[in-house]
């Protein structure tokens, strides 16, 4: 009889992957974040723009990442916005650059990364997170991140005449925000149920210090009136149009100056975002001759303040293209 061979256990090995870690921003993450941005969005994010967007205060950038094997594979970040809410001050987070590497999607990383952000910046510490995503990203945010759809973004648009209208007297084009703007802003901010602060410091950061964009600021000295226009090739973008509600005379003059400047710059169209309920929208689509339409973008948010309601925000949260970091 042949001896029975010894029994050998067969071990089936299975390839294992390290578990991504979720952590806050660390100095030096910029290169990995810029690489991830290019992979996800198929366009470049310069270091200068990243620094402008996230390094506004002497605080760590408000962002969390998922990292595996030293590579950043998921990111959730936001721009801090100081909000005025019916006479009170509060903090809101303008959601930007939400991204997950294609190889890591479907693994719950985005949900976990946002949860870490909310634990640090959300409940009990801020009023809301909000943003203006397009249709595809809106559905993702509602499904994964519990965003509420508030209202479609309302846009206004006008063709610019080939022969520029005369530039009116009384309006000036400035290289910076007017020195007296804070006094004007204290008057204007009372108009709005909720709005991100547009004081001198904020507007300087947004339009004077923003790399890779070209803006022109127009003002009527002595009164609270300011327009900001951005230019890209043959397109002009109406970033801000801030005046006292009902001051039609000033609005006419300021709009004429904007259109004259657009014509001189060779812009063929002028487009902006203003809520449908806002006085500016009524003026621009009426007296101003603009066409109004629903944009592809949506105003979305996740609420942390119990006193806030989506229906109220739809009729009281003021926004413009200046609240959208793309332009």
C-alpha cells in the first residue's frame, strides 16, 4: 500500500488595497489637488487661482481630502462666505471643486469626505452649504450629499450693439473698489433677506485680486451704485449690479455705461445672474431690454440652521455671477 501523502492546505490569496484615509488639508497638498482637478474636469487649475480661492484668511483652508498611497483621490472644499441674514451675521460655505478620481468613484469616498467637512464646519457652526451646480452634478449632490434643490438660477442676456452707445457723464471706470464703498454697502445690505457680504474687502478679493480674469468696475461717485463686468473674448459677464432698490435713474445711467464699455471692448453679448424676485431682474428685463431665462444651473444647499427653509431661500437669497467661482 502506498503511503498517504500529507495533506497540504491551499491558501487562496486575494489582492488587498489600502483603505483611503480621510483628513483635513495639509501644506503641500496643492500639487495633488491640481492634478486631481485636471483629471476630473479636464482643464487646468493654476496654483495662483487655487491660492486665491482657498487662502483668504489666516486659517487652514476649509477642505477635506481622501488619500491613498500618498495620492489625493477625492476632495471636498468650500469658500467661506460671511452672510447677512435679516440683519444678523452668519457663516455660509460656497461649495466648489467637489471631485473624486474616476477610479475611486462608487466607493463612498465623497460621502465620507463631506461628512468630515460637516463635522468640522457644519452643524452648529454655520448656516448652510450652498452652490450652483449644473444638472448632472445637481443630481449627484442631492443623492449623495443631501443637498436640497432650492430654485433654478435665473439669467439675463442681451446682444450688444456694434456701434457703442455713448459713455454717460457721471460714471467712472475704476481700477479698484471705491474707497467709500463700505458706507454704501451698509445702506445697501438692508435690502436683502440673505446675501453674501459685498463690502470693500470682499469685492477687492473677488475682483481686484482674482488671477487670470479681467474685470472692470463702474461707479457713480457719491451714491451707492456699483457694476462689475468681466470679459472673456467676445462675451461680457455682468458680475454685479448693486444699487438702491427703485433708483431707476441711477440704474439707467449705470447700465448705459456698462453697455458702452462692452461695445468698446468688442463684446457681442452681456449675460448675468440675478434672482427672478430681485429688483435688478425686473429692471434689466423691462427697461434694460434684457431677455430672461432659466439657466442650466440650480441654487442648491444643505441647511444647518433650523430657522431656515428652502421655500424662504427661494424668495430671499440674493445671488449674482459674483457668487460663482467659474467666472
